C-alpha cells in the first residue's frame, strides 16, 4: 500500500510539471502518434455463398471527430462495378506500429462524387450491436488551412499501403514529401489538387496529408489503374470461392498506382460539418436529361495561358515562352457520365511527367460541355509536351502537343471574348458568361499585332451545331484594340435558350473561343433566371400558407427553399449551394432537369432530429455568378459554439512499467474519467470515461482527446492483469503544464 501511495504521489507531482526521464523520441512525437491512431483501414466487404466475409475493395480513412466521423474517398466507401459490397468494416490502430484491428461497421453519411470525398459514421460493432456515438472517445485530427499551402511545404502522408498487409507489418505508414505543384480543374479552380513527388502507394488513397502542425490539409486520391477498361493492378489476398486456394479464380482487390495528387481538405469542410449537424440535402426529383447515344469522348484539345472567371480560355496558344508558369489544356466532352474515370498523361520530350499529369480521377462534369485541366504557380521546364486523355483507361482522342521555350513572340492574336447586352449607346453592358434570351448575341474581343494581309473568320455554334459561316474577311483597321461582333435573328424569332459558342480564326489557326449561356429574361440590362425565392418547413399544400417565412422555430425537422425560373434549356449546368452561418454545407453542380420555365421548384435540408439553430442560406449559381439567394433563420439564427470542436489542449502520454524490472507492460488500460466523476464514482460505465488508452508492446500510451487547461481536476485509473491498480483524483491541468505531458508510472505485481 505504501508503494502504491508513492506512485500515486508521483503521478500527481508529475502533472504539475515535475521533470521525468525522457521517453523514446517516437513516444514524444505526439502529433504523429495521434495521426497514426486516427488513421483507419476501410474494407468494403460482402458475404459469399459459403458464408465467408470477402473483401471487395479497401482504402484508408481518417477520424475527424471523437464520435466516429471518418473522412475518405467516395470510391473507397461506395459500392461500384469494381467494388460490389454491402457493408463497410472499419479497422482501428489499437497499438502504434501494429496492424489495425477490425472493430466497427460504418455507413456513408454524405458524399461528393465530383471531389471523390465521403464522410462515414461508425454505427455498430462487428456483432451488429448499435453504437451510441456520444459514448465514443476516438482519436481524431483537425482540418488545417489548405488554402494557405505553398510550393515546397513539407507534408506527411499517412495511410495503409497494400491489401495483403505485408508493408509496415500491416501498420499505417508515414511518407514524407513536399508540395511540388498545383493542378487546376474546371469548377474547382487553380488548387483543385496538390501535387507531390513522394512515392505514395495506391492503398493510401483516402488517407491524410498533414502539414508540419499536424493538421489535415489534404486527402491522397487515386482510382484503381485501368488499361482499355480493365483493372491492371488487382491483388489476390483471400480465398473468395471457398476452394481452399488463393488463385486467379478468386476475387481480387483493385489497387491504384502510385499517388501524386492530393485533394485539398477545404473541399471536405461542408461534408464534415453537415455530418456533425446531422443534415442531408433534399433535391426535387426531375426527369433525366437526354440519353447517352454514343461512346464517351474528348475532342477539340487546345491550350490557353489563363482562364476567365467563367471557366473560359482567354486565348488559344500553340506554344509558350521560357519561364511559363500558367498553362491550361481545354477540351470538349460528350456522352460522359458522372462517376466515370478519366486521366491525363503528360510527357515532356517523350518522358512521362507526373507533375503535370492527373492520375485516374472521378468525372463530375456531366454529359457534355467544355472542361479544362492545368497548372499554375510553378515554372514549366522547356520542352515538347504531349497531352493524352483517357476514359476508363482508353485513349479517346489524338494527343495535343505544345512547345515551351524560347523568347516571347509578338504574334497576331485575339483574346478575351466578352458576351453581353448592347445598350442604346451601342456599348456592351452586363458582360459575362450568361446573357438573357433575345434575338441578338453581342460580343467583343481584344486583338493584337494584326496586319492587313491577314484573313480572319468567325464560326458560331448553337448547342454544338455549327451554323453556316460567312466567307473569310481581310483584316482592316488598327493593329491593336477591341472589336465587336454579333449574331442576330429577326426580332420576332428570338434565339432559343441554350449554349452558344464563338470561334475566331486567323487563317487556319484557332485564335480565340468562348461559350456563353443564353438563359432567363432581360431586366434592364441584367439577366433574371430565378425569382421569388422563399422558405418553408413543409411541402404540404394545405399547410403552406402558414409555414412560409424567413424565421423558424427549433422544432422543425426540415427546411425547403422554393423558387420560380424561366428559359433554362435542358442540360445547362447550374449549381446550388447551402451554407450555415457562412460555413459551407453542400454544393453540387448538375445539369438542368426541369421544364424550361416553371414555378415552385424546391431544394431542401433534412435533419436527423431537429434543425440546429443557424442562419441557412441557399445560393443558385449559373455561369459562376450567384443568380438568386435567400437566408432563413432557425431558432437563435446562429450555430452553437460547441459545433466546431477542436483538438486544442494538453496531450497526455507516457509509459507504464513494471516496478521491479523497469520494463514496459503491454495491454495496460489507462482510463481518464470525465471531470464530474471521481475514482470512487466510477461504475465502469462508458459514459463516465473521458478517454481510454491501451499501452503498446513497449508499455507506451497516448490519450486521443486533449485535456483542457484550467478545468476541474481529472481522475485516472490504471488497470493491468496481474498488477495492483493505480488511481488518482487530483490531475490538475493549468497554464504551466507542459505539452505534451509525459508520465512514467510504475505498477507493482499483485
């Protein structure tokens, strides 16, 4: 008893800042330790006819909340043609350096196919007992500010490497690297992807990329490799047909190649917040838009040095000077389906260049339109570049070539097409990517270095249909400046809503091109597509009059925004975006599937229980511009402060050793109680526990949850088979407590 009392005293003294013998460096790196324990292995599984559980697909994931929310890739978590499964198994790292242990089932809460991101929630144990997530105290990580990442920033990429578990002894791996570039992609922007040259195995897809502060700034992402539509890396890891052998007759687990693309974590913020709030989007059912009538294809590949705010090329180039930092490949696409896998392979002087390539990724652009992939912020080395596009592993178009190098040349050029409405003074006003339905399409463009001997021509398209063109013209006028062009119909026969395109050629060279959407009605010189947006908490027509408003009580379980629209052609891309207190929730770009004109379309939010307090805003976006917006307040009109949990506080870790031998004791339970419970109050109920850690093979432990400074004292209980228990009710954390707080505790044999 005297020895036990001394150890308890040592524990209390330690917690107010006494020095201890240093622990191994691995144990002191609490950020990496916490990240490793927050990294999970995800298996999509099914049960075969013999009753065996078979792995269909696997990947990595990261716990982003202590109550069991997991961030991963959508393709890791959702069934597909490659991954035919019916449930998700989550394996946790119980001891650092050891293989994870299958522990829970999870389900997909929210997913964004375009970003290839999903948030899962732990729902039950493997014997199908439901989990009360409020009792979970799992290790988790915080999202960092991925917007602030710069070139050459150091990264730590964490995840599981292979399905056979041979690498790292089956444990999670840490790979260090740096940011080597940024890849731009249509609808996401110049930082759609981070690039790195670190050798990241495909099994780490869905895991985490961390900054030097240990914050999650990205998700390594790759789809399984394919060639001519067939998966080319599929590992045989188990006897799936029950014949007692593992061979080619068994189901294999598809794996992607080496990963060099990382999705920024900012794209996952809405998915995580909506999962924490228990919210899901509701979208009014609509008819399908068109039918895919032929094979998916890419065409009309060309290059531009910059992109407009509406996602259009500023000009068209066939070469770039030395020192180029910005370059974008544009292309048309047709008969695509969201969820297809596309890929860009780039070579420089015949050698593959991973920096500017895009590994297999999920398509999200809809059926047809104009897309781009590019790179900015880093210098393109001189050389001859070849760009090849693939769909499901098949090349679908001839490659495009471009040379970078040499001095800039003052060639004849045209650029910066602007569409708009002509004012009475014949000025272009309300210029942008969308113009109202009318009988005239007006545009202007910039020209430079033009000479009288040059021929130029205009080509117009309506929804990809090429219109009869006028004969080429001889250039006249100044060498540099602006010029206006237009396409007109009789006033009583206006153009139909749709997508229009203008190409301008100098000789046989495409000089500039841009698309414009003709939608909605002209209001003065502006375009009105949506109007009369209002909110309701029911779609029941009998109650509608009593429930329309902009303020709602906390008892509602759903919220709907309704609006009217006019002159929108089927298939036109538009975006709806939900935010709460200006924090992102959901955003999706989809083809228009309603009638051209109509009333009372709705988009909603559904709560698992009741709508949390907050200011909810719906934006309707076309052509990169918000065309309608409205805000509704629920309850106090502001989210509870507790919504945004953080991992700020004191990290508690240490080692438990045998008092006689000084050797670490594995399998010791280190239990930290909530501040409202003392040791004498503990009834072994999970709800009384603040955190629980089990020592590894070296006797080391690390608490998942951080301890708040200046809180009431914590209580700790240390239990090990064959040893006397250890406990204390006076664990005080204040502003002088070291971080991490490292303990050495000795146990005496029973």
